[in-house]
C-alpha cells in the first residue's frame, strides 16, 4: 500500500512540473533562436558591408 501511494504522489507532482518547464523552455528556445538568427544576420551583413567599403 505504501509503495502505490508513493507512486501516485510522485506522478501527480512530476506531471505538472514537466509541462510547465517544457512550455517555458519552448518559448525561451524560440526567442533565443530568433535572436541568434537576427544577430548572425546583422553581423554577417555588417561584415560584408565593411569588406566592400575597405576594398
């Protein structure tokens, strides 16, 4: 009996925590990817501009 009760408690505690973390991680991951892409594009664009002006 004690083991089954522990398992039930663990399942109840873990499920909402996992869902909350995954949702937060997804949003953070998407924002981070977008910022990285923008930063990489800006760096690449300015490097090309700088190289063209120098030559």
